[in-house]
C-alpha cells in the first residue's frame, strides 16, 4: 500500500527542499522537456481561453487543489468551473505573457515543482485596460495520462 502525504504537507516539503539550497536530483532531460512542453501548452490554452485544454493539465481528482490569492479551490470540477467563470466561458480578451523562463525542478522521477512569473492584460467591463503581474507555482506528478498538476498556488505580485 502506498501512502501519499496530504497536499499541504507535500507543498511544505517541496518548499523546504527548494529553500534549503540543496541541489535537485539532476532531472533527466526527457522529464524536464515533458514538463516544459506541458507548461507551454497550458500557456497556449490560456491565451486561447480554452478551459478544457488548460484545466486538462490538472489531475482529475477531487483532492487536486488550486490556491488563488488565498482562496482555496478544491477538486478538478471546482477548478474547471472557476476557470470558466474567470475566462467568461471563453469570451475574455486577457493575454498572458511569461516574464522569463519557467523554473522547473524535478524532485524525483515522477514529481516536479514549477514556478512561472507572468503578466496579464485585459479589458475591463468599463473599457479600461487592466494590467497585472502574478506568480504561479505548481507541484506536478507523472501519471499514466502524463504530467499533471496536483497542487498549485497563484497570486498577484507587486
């Protein structure tokens, strides 16, 4: 029987590992390339406002969690519904742009942590243009369907 730690503990362990200054377990180029390709595809889906494609990179599990600006969103179905709301069922004009390359750290053969710094630009209902910057960190696991996000945290930056 395999025992998996709960996601907050996993997130804390991953963060402690990253902050400890330890060198990560030399990630194989193939695994890093797969995670990088998944991030690129997620970004393309985000700019196309394609909720199915974008949220498809989250593990389809009721324990999958996204924390957005302090608001926990628990479960794939809830994440999917919230993303549809944010993108107004695909009618938003938001454009996302990465600020630099993503940081991809492989913690084991099948577990990775990613961090991206991004900007966004969108038209508000009153016609004004709003620009923002934010950071996204995620814990990915290699599943039979490919690399999927188990836990993510997104917050605005200043």
